[in-house]
C-alpha cells in the first residue's frame, strides 16, 4: 500500500492497527471501571503474536482433557506424546485477574498425587493473591517428570504451547524443579510467563519474601508482647535457603537471639558462625523453646505429631502450605500458639513479581512498600480472629473470600509482558 508517497507493508499496517487499538484500550480502561475479566482475556496486548519467536521443530498441539473439580474454574490434564509431556494445569479462580502460579516439575508417584498437589497449590495462590491485592487469580501447574532425568527442552516447549492455548488465563513462573532457565525455554512457545531476566523484570523474589516474613515476625511479637522490638527475642529458623538466609540477616540486625537449622551442614555452620547463632538438628528445631519459630523449608510441617512437640509461642515463616490440613490451625489455636498464616506472610515474592507486569515496568519501591505492610495486614487478621473466636488461618481465608466475593482488588489494566518485546535466542 502507498500513502503520501510512502510504501507500507502488511506488517506495518498490522502494527499500526495494534497501536491504535492499544491506545483506544488505555483510554477506555482509564475512563471506565470495566469488569476486567473479559477485557483481560480478549486484550490485544495478550494476543500480541509470538510466532516469530517460535522454534522450527515439528509442532503438535498438546491434548487437553478437562478434569471436572468442584470449586475450580478449570483443571486440565495436558499430554503430548511426542514430547513425553504429562502435566496438569489448575486454574482455581480468576475473579480478581488471570491465574498466576509456578510450574512445579516433580516425579509424582501417580496422576492422583500430581492432581492433589496442583489443586492444593492453585487454591493457595488464589488466597495469597487476594490478600496481597495484586490483581491476579490463583493457578498452578505440575509436570510429572524428574527434573534431573526426564526434563527436556521439547517437553518444556510442549508445555509452553499448552499455556499459550489458554490465551492468558494462566500465567506461569518458576517453582520447585523448574528453574529460570527452564522458564526461558517455556517462553519460546508462550508469552504468558513472568520472572524472566530482562531489563524490566523483577528479579529474585527471595529477598522480598524474606522482608515480608521479617515484618510478619515483628507482627506476632507485637501481638505477644505489645512491642515489636526483636531485641533479645529467641527466634528459631528452619531452613537457610533463599528466604531463610536473607531473613536471618534481618533478624540478626534487629538483635534477635538466633537458633538455626538446615539439612545442609556446611551452610548451617557458615550461618551460625556469621551470625553467632546456636544450631539445632532438623529433628530438634520444632521442639526448641523460643518466642517465634520460622519455618522456611518444606510444607506440611505442622501436623498432629509435630504440634504436640512445639514449645514456641508463635509461628511466622515463609514455607508454603505449612499446615498439613486446615484443622491444624485450630489445633495450634487450642495450644495457644499464634500462627501467622503462610499465604499472608510469604506474599512478598508475589508482590514483587506482580509489579513486573505493570505498564511502566518494574520498580522496586512499590513492592517494597506493599511488602512492608504485610505487618498491618497480619495485625488486622489477628483482630478478626479474636473477634470471631476463630483461628488466624480461618480469619485470613474469610478475608480472602470476602475480597473474592466483592471483587476487591480486581485487575482493570491487563498485564504487560515486557519480555515479549525482546528478541529471543531459540536454541534447541
Ligand atoms: N523463594 C520465595 O520467594 C518464596 C516465596 C514464597 C514461599 N516460599 C517458600 O518458602 C520456603 C523456602 O523457600 P526458599 O526459596 O528459601 O527455598 P530454598 O530451596 O532456597 O531453601 C530451602 C532450605 O531449607 C533447607 N531444608 C530443607 N528441609 C529442611 C528441614 N527438614 N530442616 C531444615 N532445613 C531444611 C534446605 O537445605 C535449604 O537450605 C519454601 O517452602 C517455599 O515454597 C518461597
């Protein structure tokens, strides 16, 4: 096409059309508080094609088999025989925005075990996102594979094609068994990913999660002793990884009396030396007499057997799904142990990554501010729990349910995937 002596290709016109519709959309979104669910899903931004980045390998469309599960919007078994992909994507709830959640790669014993895990984790993400008010819903995916042996680029790309097929209703990120490098490969076949290294990305979530947990520890101490000073407080930390390690640094500078535990003996010794901390074995840490126990390792740590051993006054840590089941929140309450609900206290990383899809790109000051206020959210939850004579876990779930019911914190501006503007190196 020729316009005023200039020649335009079909691609130029396509890009121009995209730009006009984007500007129009921003104007519309800015002027009306429209229900975002449909607008997000149909947004031109989310439909920006990725095809030029696709690898050249023979592409088969992953097979979708819906698994009906009450209370979940979509649960899909995804298979692709040629890529040896067997995965489940669970979208629990998208009332407040597209479902966001990591990709867990684990050699589950069977499909039922994978299903149980993905259902539990995706629901947890809904609650975490609702309380954090990040404008996302809850989702998660699991790939049944051994990250050391059967994780291949073909499998990851086939998984990416499945995510792409969901057209933005599920956005994935790294999780256990799935590294940033793996997410980069998934990115070759879908743009619906966050947490990749690029100029506008949010980077490592660990330090933000750790700061939120530190503020959460201050919140339980305030509740127990009417002052949030940690000077002289006995705090036991289980797990000195990305979150626990950063947390220990904050606690040290706040004057806490530290008791540390990690399965990795060399790491434990290094931290103990650096922070003049006492050490205990992995078996002992739950029995330690202390003001606060901070579980920063694995989930399911509080069950009938372990709660009976506890000699802490409060629990405030990063681990996901700390309670084996909801009833254990009541058991903790009966025992008089104050519990900072995991999905509230460990939201710093989510707050951080959520910032990366803002139109203007990532800026650390916003998630820092929001993470700092995890303290206040927790204080509000303790108040609600007291008033209703319920556990803190139950109060947090009620607060999240309330936000979901009335759409509080619903996303109105669609997420922007800044990485999709960058060229990819599609190595095979
Ligand atoms: N990284 C984040 O931003 C983030 C965000 C939200 C929740 N979480 C959750 O917080 C927890 C810790 O995350 P991370 O990123 O620090 O993980 P990580 O893998 O970096 O660290 C875990 C640490 O725990 C130790 N460990 C494992 N089992 C243990 C046990 N029984 N006793 C003592 N130590 C043990 C490991 O040796 C390791 O040092 C996980 O449950 C994770 O799901 C992390």
